[in-house]
C-alpha cells in the first residue's frame, strides 16, 4: 500500500507541475503562431477545458496522498510527531492553502468565465477576454512557484523521517 501511495503522490506532483509548466512555458509559443487575436483567445479558452481538470486532478491527488502519508507519520512517531514535523507542516499547510485558493480562483473564477465568454454564452469583448487570459497565466505562474516551494518543504519533511 505504501508503495502505491508513493507512486500516486509522485504522479500527482508530476501531473500538476507538468501541466502547469506546459501551460506557462510551451503552450504560449504555439499560441503566438496564431496571428488572429480572436482565434488565439478561442484556442486558449478551449485549452482550459483540458488543462484545468488535469491540473486540479494533480493537486487533489497530491494533497490526498500526502494527507494519508501524514497519518502514517502520526502512527510511526507518536508523541514526537508535532515536535519533529510541526514547523515544516505549518509552512506546507499554509502554502497548500494558498495554492488551492489561487487554483480555485484561476479555474473556477476566471477560467469558467473566459470559456463562457469565448463561446459566446456571456458577453465579453476581446480585450476583456485577453485580460482574463493574462490573469490566468499569472495565477498559474504563481501556483508553479508555490508548488516548487511546497515540494522543497516536502523534501525537507521526507529527510526528517
């Protein structure tokens, strides 16, 4: 069970970081090849329908498998658990909260609105759609940075076990 849990945790990290890295660093180059800005926003909005579920799946998988790992640590270390891991866990939980808040804003707040604007369900001119696209990219960049720092804390946590 522990081996499967480890692989699920790594898969979640790879899925969330990999999809985020692709979205920020590789996908924009493909978008820039589209000369029409209206079509570029359409393609960007359509990509969110695939990217956001993958990104959220990776985050949730990492979060849940990490929480199960912490339960095993509580059993293994008993009363020393909080003394040994408390400081790192506070930082890791705070960063995780920020990541989920930003991801929620990005995926459900701005992402859904942009896809609805791009498909014509709600009103939104091209300038508004481009502004939402920039905000989504900024939120994802911030999430990538926070994920990297959280992973660093996770590695430090793993070194203590």
